[in-house]
């Protein structure tokens, strides 16, 4: 049984949906409160500001991507299985968090500077994780090319807000097959 999300998690999810639909600056604190079933000022009980809410939203997803990515890669039997596990994880994440992908792409500049730096550091570590495993799979692959390959795979997988025309299960399989093909590893979903 999946635990119920906390009130804070519910607010973050609702805010992600609203920000994705209308942009960070197109959503007021009153709008957020109304969508969450509370008054706008009651949001301040959970977050000190709308900026802090955006920061937590984007920092927490970056932390989750990295932590789960590291865990899955560490459990993999070999580097090829690690890349496949990373692909599977990222596709699953992207399909479950489409609004967050839109928010990060569109509202990056609205993110407070300290949070932006924190997200960048987490994202660099996540790209490094992928690039390191790709270099083990493809001996002789230079670091820049491995990083470019990882970014290209992210672009493909993160297209879900725009390309997710199929139900989630077949879309997940398609994204995994395509990313695996682009990265030169066998796909789990033939």
C-alpha cells in the first residue's frame, strides 16, 4: 500500500501542475491556496515564499534523480545493466513527473540563485553518473562524448510532456528502446 503524500507533498504536486500550465509568474499564492483547498496565506505555514516552493520542487527532484540513479546503478550486475537501469529509471521518472519537466525548462530563471546552483551541482553529478557508466560500456569513449550522449538521452526521455501520445506503459517501453538504441545498449523492451 502506497503511503498518502504529506500536505507539503500535495502542495508541491499541485504547484507543479499549476506552474506547468500557467508558468511560475502566472500563478499567485491565492491561486495555489485555492487549488490546494486552503487560503493563500496558509501556504506560508508550509513554505516561506512561492520562490522557496519552486526551489524545493526543483532541488528535491534533482536529489531524487541522483539518489535513485546511484542506487540502481550500484545494484546493477555490470556497466551495461547499469546504463539500462538508469534509462528505465529516468523514463519512469519522466512519465510520472511531466509537469516538473515543463517547470524546470520554462521557469529555470525564476529559481533563486542558491537553489539554481544546488540544482546544477546535482544535475552535473547525475550526468557524470551516466557518463561514467557509458565509458565503461564503450571503452575508448572520451568524457565529453559520454556527457553529450547522456544529455541527448535526457532530451529524448524528457520529451514526455510533448511526445507522450501513448499510454504510459507503451510510452515507457518506447522511450527505453529508443534511449537504449541511442546509447548502444540492449533494450529491456524489444
